[in-house]
C-alpha cells in the first residue's frame, strides 16, 4: 500500500491506472511537464482488469460509424501505439487480419463493412477466395473476404507496464493499491491516505466509471453493463495460424463476434465471448462460479438489466441465446470452426484469462453506447465507455481529451 502525494495536493488526479488513465496522465505531463500528476489504482498490480485481459489486437479502425470518435481515434491510436511500442521495446507482431463470411447471405454486410473502411480512410481490400488462400490458408469464406494489413497484435500487459514507466519518467506518480472511495470537483478521497485536493480529476475507472461519474453528478443517464469475454488457447505449434480471422459482425450489437487471433508469440486463441456478466469484476468460469462474487454489484446490475432486455435497439433475446451457450468450450470452438475449419475442440483446451467489457447502457433509451463517451467540465473529465478498441486508441483518445482541457 502506498501513500498519497506528500503535499496531498495535485494539479491532476487520475482515478484508474489502466491504459486509458495512464495515457491521459502521460498526455497531460507531455503538455504540462511541471504539473504534479498522480494516478491512483485500487489494485496492487498493473493491468489487473481490461487493459491486461484483452486480445491485444491493434485494430485498424474500419468497423466504426464514420462520424464517431472511434473512427477518428482508432487509426491515430494504432499509429501512436506502434510508435510507442517501437520506442519502448514492446514487441508487435504484424499479423494483419481477414474478415470472412460464413454464408453467401453475409455478402451485403461484408460490403457494408468495406464501405465503412473506405469512408474512414482505412487501408482495406476486398479479396477473393484465392487471395484468402494465399494470405491465410486455414481460413474459409464464401466468395469474398476483407484484408486489413494494418491490424497487428502485442502483449497488452507489457504495453501498460511500459506506459506506467513513461509516466513515472515524466515525474508522474502511479500509486497502486490505492482505492478512491469518494471524489468531487477539486478533491479525491482514498481509502488509504485521506483527502487530496486536485486541480482537475480524470475518471478512468473502467468498470466503475459510471459510479465515479455519479459522485460528480455526471453521466447520470448511464449505468455499466458488464459483458464477459472467455478465451481458449490452441495447442498448435506457434505460427500455424498467421492472421487474425474475424467474422462479419452483427451491426445491432457492439461486439465483433467470436474470432481467432494470433498472440504476439504466435499462438492461436479463440474468443472472446460477450456473455452477460453478473457483476462488474465477474471473472468466474464454470467450476469457479462464485470467484470474487459481489452481491451489491450483482443487485445493481440485475436492476439495470430489464431496461436492456426491453431495448428496441438491440436483438437482446438473440444475443442471450447465442452468447450464453458459449460457456461450453465445444460450442465456442464450433463457432470458430465456421471461420477456420481445421479448428477442433481437442486442440483448444487451455483456458485464457477472462476479461470483462465495461459496456455503457444509456438507461432512458435502453441503448448500448457504441462510441466512446466522455463527459466533463473544467474541474473533472469522465471516460464513460472505454470499450474496445480503447486499448488501441488510448494514446489518441488521451491527446484528444487533454487538448480539450489543457489550453
Ligand atoms: C475481453 C476483451 C477483449 C478486448 N480486446 C481488445 C483488443 O483486442 N483491442 C483493443 O483495442 N481493445 C480491446 N478490448 C478493450 C480494452 O481492453 C479496453 O477498452 C481498455 O483496456 C480500457 O482501459 P481502461 O483503462 O478504461 O480500463 P481498465 O483496464 O479496466 O482500467 C481501469 C482501472 O481503474 C481501476 N479502478 C476502478 N475503480 C477504482 C477506484 N475506485 N479507485 C482506484 N482505482 C480504480 C481498476 O483497478 C482498473 O485498473 C477488449 C476488452 C475485453 C474485456
């Protein structure tokens, strides 16, 4: 456990030391090197939540509506993250990615995705089956597929560690094991060190960002709905699968569908799912259902669900029908086999570390927010929907947000 800054005063306090909080602290220090900046994280180790429990895919930015923050900031974030990894010696594997169809009926959706990519200015090609066979011999499609050369992969936790090192080298403080239990404009209260006065507070609390925002009277229309991502590793020799292989996503939901990724060390991995989680940090898997169970959290989520269940914006019964069976490994592997037929449940038996997506629900409309949501004023800023691809986009998101605060 660590102490608050000696002066109990900081120009900037960041709540949450995941990739988003660290990127914001880093961008602030780059703009105002003389400022005192402290990042508090309740965990004793870095990357304990989404920032260390994701696929590590550097997305290219073609999925998102052209007028969205995601479309603007993912391409920039991809380039900035590459540069950062090269500078700090974190490995990147240039896998590229193919998007394949599982039936001829998916062709219009594939073409729609292609048009989005073009509207967003992302390098993306429409390829045929023989091009696909050259790029990724294990993948199958029906007629056409998409090829994204700028999608890559890295080790998500290694990136977070390197970013914390850069924040510290800029004289920022990253205080682990320090839980923020209350905050408001100009102050933050930690469980460990009392009250700290803050020129500006940034809330980058991930799964708890809605709760922290509510302390400031911000984001009052929003509640977090957590969705669990499960993974299985294959026993294939490293390098057998060379490209990430993704399906065409259902545009009604903010998730990309079960896919195969290649890890930075060349292993094949299936997942993640988007199974409704029962509480925010619900990393439970069959066989350890009550791991870290939080009753108060579960009750709050149970009260939020009915609004989502009645949502006219999403196919919620369809989502539940398709996602919940993915607790079964055999079922999940079967879905992946529609993209890569040689995938077999006998080869994918090693469970990966589950992750939970901090997905924001707009309660009045019952809509899952698709874009990043940032609210704030001159005293505080709230990163309310730092969902995928916020790991890719974090450095660009941070520049965008900090340039709006620091004049
Ligand atoms: C399964 C899965 C797969 C994904 N795959 C990808 C991918 O391939 N590519 C990509 O770009 N994105 C991906 N994402 C999304 C990406 O992981 C997130 O967008 C990103 O990590 C969000 O970062 P964050 O800093 O907001 O959240 P977090 O990493 O969750 O950080 C929030 C931090 O706040 C701390 N905290 C919370 N409350 C408090 C408090 N009261 N006091 C102090 N500290 C507090 C927590 O301990 C935590 O460390 C994926 C996400 C998931 C779940």
